[in-house]
C-alpha cells in the first residue's frame, strides 16, 4: 500500500471521527413536551432535497406557509398550507400524526415521515423521507414566524444539511413574493370589521342626540320647579276640584 494512500485513509478516518460528534450536536430531534410551541403559522424560508424531482418542486415554489393547530386527539395536529406555484395558489389541509419525535403526514398520494429538528429561535425545521408513487427522496425545510431568517444562522443550516447528506444546492424564499391568502384569517378579519361599525354608530347616534337636544335635561328640571311652585301657591286646588 502506498504511503499516499495510507495518509489519505488516516485523514479520512480522522475527519469522520471529528465530524460525527459535531453532527450529533447539530442534528437533534426536537423533543416536545406538548405541541403548543409548534402551533401557529410558519413561513417557508429555505429548503433542500436529495432527489431531482423534489429539487424541481422546490424550484417552482415561490412562497409557502403552513399553519399547525390542535385537534381533540393530542397526538394529531391539523396542518393547513398555502403554496404559490407558478403564479397560482395551492391550498389544502390534512392531519399529521405525531408519535414521540416522529411525525407522519399524508398529502394526496404521497407520504411524508420525518422529524422536527432543534433549530434557531422562532424557527421550525422539518426533515422527512417522502414517498410519491415510485419516487422516494428526502426534504429538509426551514420555516420562521416572520418569513425572514437571521443570516448568522445560514451557515448552521448548511452544516446541518451536510450532516444529513443533502446536496449543496439550497432553495431560498426571496422574501418578497406575496404569500397565498389565508381564508381563516379573512374570516377573522371580516368578523372584526363587522363588529366595529356597530359600536361607532351607537356612539355617533348618542352624540348626535345630545347635540340636537342640549337643554333637554335642563328644561325638565325647570318644569319640575314650576310645578312645585304652583302647588305651593294653590295648596287647596285639588281639594276644591273634588268638592266641585
């Protein structure tokens, strides 16, 4: 065996031994005591795939959001999504089953089975194995609450992707393409807007009444005083009236 080959093998062994603990720290499943920390809306910011079909799918994704919420079953969460693809919005909803650190989602004819990973604050990272027909591949997707990511975390994301053996090509959201509308938010906004005019209208009517009749209360007091004075001046009026 040549000296060069021995040196190369030793170097490779050293790098493998050194990278294993690093990757173990970088790629940890997110352990959830409950699911509340993953509930709510998340906006897609970055993704990777190890199959050309899934890479092309990410390439057509111009913007995306997901929303996770509770169901009556603590192991099941509702997953809603809105994807803008080639200028069109694709929205949908399904249930995801979470068992331990593993989550399984069925969307149409495809199955996604994977884990949430520990990641940056206000971030949600998902790695899964996806099966669609005869095609099997993996995704690594990163979401944030705001749709923006601190660039200081970008290097960490790339190292995580490397540890998981994803290609170096990463797809990113441009941060400018409009998100697909969320019908759930529209309903809430509409209800809120319908309640406000009623309150304003009531206040306006009351103010208008006061402006039109500013002396109503004063007039009533004056009338009362006049009646009392009349009674004092004619104390027997009622008695005489009865007698007559």
